[in-house]
C-alpha cells in the first residue's frame, strides 16, 4: 500500500478465524474523534460473545482491564474493556 502500513491480528488458537486490521490514526480529525469517544466512555467497537461470564473471567486471567464489569441491561449483558491504546471495546451477550 505504498508508504502505508497496517497490522492484522488473529487468535493463536484459530489462525483461520476472525482477522482484525488495526489502522494507525494518522490524521487529526481521526485522533480527535478517537479521543472524544474514549473520554465519553463510548466503545469504538462491539463484539458479541456467547457467554459473558466465561469471557469475563477468561480475559481477566489474561490481565485484560475492564472499565465496566458484566452488567445486565434489558435483554443483553455488556462489559467494556480498555484496550490500552485509547479505545474502549464492548462485549455483548444477548440473553
């Protein structure tokens, strides 16, 4: 991609599974948007999980930092992770 570079990540347990592409935030409007979302506590992305309690415990054992513990809200249970890169990531279990 010319001068541009990017990083993709996959689970070591499933190298043919979901692959995430991480793009650097290299322009001011994007950085401003990312920072505003973070400061407002708004997750930039959400992933659905089948068993929130299991995933919460599994990720805590891996030293993942949660900014919101699993919380039931209507017909979903959500939790929020701080990815240590200026983003909040939401996990959702449909009940």
